């Protein structure tokens, strides 16, 4: 069942509401009517001269819950204790859930004669823990979804929609490779080396010398891992043939 309050250690999506010299008050976007506070010491690990260089009113941030006292309506948050990967994954999860809620709301408008979707939404949250996961399940394993959902009338509608409109979930792996060129024509050689690693489902981005990120997506996690491995091998092989060195990938 969907939690009514965040717990200590949870990552939460917030919108900054008010910024003062000593910290910032935020709305907890996943919890209706709930607020949290980021003390200035938890905004950044470095010295802060101007707090608005880091947070400002209206900015969406991902924070970690340090202390939770629901009875007093108090949630102490940290911005500095959330790394980039955690932020990216949490925002992705939150956006997927927002999208799922919108899909179910639109289905309710399309079928006004059926029972209120709030009932089936509550059941889906209780049974599957996430609306986004439930919709993915309806797309790839409709029989299991129908078995697990008591409301068969809405189960049929959701399955029909999911089959027609939702792609199966994609497996993704990320890794870092390090590339160095010793030929004196570094930029061009590394560019061609990266081209040698191009293949379907592979995305390569520059992080800062000598590091590059490889993102591999496929229908299956093992295929995604194998594709990342092959792409890295092709890149490093080309680089070595032209006087460079490379290592990796190291999974993120």
C-alpha cells in the first residue's frame, strides 16, 4: 500500500517552497500536504556563501529523509547525501508513477460507466506497490495481472490499453570506460574508437577526460550487459591498435 508518510532513509522528490539563510522548506511531492526542511548544513558538503546558488523557490530536488516525525508534521531532509545516480533514478521512478496516474485518470474519462478508478488505483498500489509497475505487468504478463487484480472489469480495460500503448520495460546497465591516446592525435583517434563501439541500444557520453559512460539498453539484462561488454571491447581494441590504451567497463 502507498505510504502516507516517508520514513527515515527514504529518497523523496521535493519542490522548494521557501528559502532562508539557514535552510529551505520543501513540499514533498509524493505526499499530499506534507513538508520537509533542509538545514543549510545538509544543502551541500562544501562551504555555502549563497544558499540560493544551490536551492531556489520552485526548484525540484531529490532529498534523503534524515528524521521523520509524522505526528508533528516534521521531516528533516538532506540534499547533499543524494548522489547523481540516486537522483536520476528517483526522478525516473517518480515521473513513471506520475505518468501511470495520468493514464488511469484518462481511462476513467473514457469509460464513465465503470466504477471509479480511485478504487482500483488503491487496490493496485496495495497489491503491486507501484502503479507504473502494475501497468508494465499488464503489458507483458496480462494473465498474471488479471489474476492478481480483484477488479476484473477494470483489469480487462487496463490490459487492453497496456497491450496497445505500453512497450515492455527495458533493461539498462551503465558502465565507465577510461580511454587515453598516445598517438598525438587524441581527439580524432578517440572519436573513431567510440564510433567503433556504436551499436543498437548503446549510448556513449563524455564525463571528463579520461572517462566515458556507456549506457546499454535491451529487452533482457544479460543482453544489455553483453552488448556493453562488446561495445567496450571494440572501442578499446581500436584504440590500442592506434597507440592508445583503455580499460573497463566498470559498472556504475
